[in-house]
């Protein structure tokens, strides 16, 4: 299965009730972006990805700016 990026992930999130499933999509995208950002040396994106991933692990909500960066990274 191919990973979903950008618009595909956002459209999927719009069709999901607020909560778990949309958060998981953001975290999945964050792992993909983290790998690309590490390869590119994009420290701002790396930190945003870490905050999104940490929020999921801590059971909190990630900041909207971080989620927006992650979901729009491959545009």
C-alpha cells in the first residue's frame, strides 16, 4: 500500500470524527515527514514531527501549526 500525502491525508481527516483516527493519520504522516526531513536536514520540520509524535504518545493534542506543517510537507 502506498503512503498518502498532503491532500489525500487531509481529505481523509475531514471525513473522520474528531479524535483518534485523525490523530493517527497525523502521526503516520509525521513519521514519513520525519524521515524525509532528516534526509534533507530540515530542522524545523523535524521538531514539528517530534511534537506531533510526542503528543500522540502522551495522549495530548498536537498543535495545529505542527499538524499543518506535517500534512502540507510534500506539497
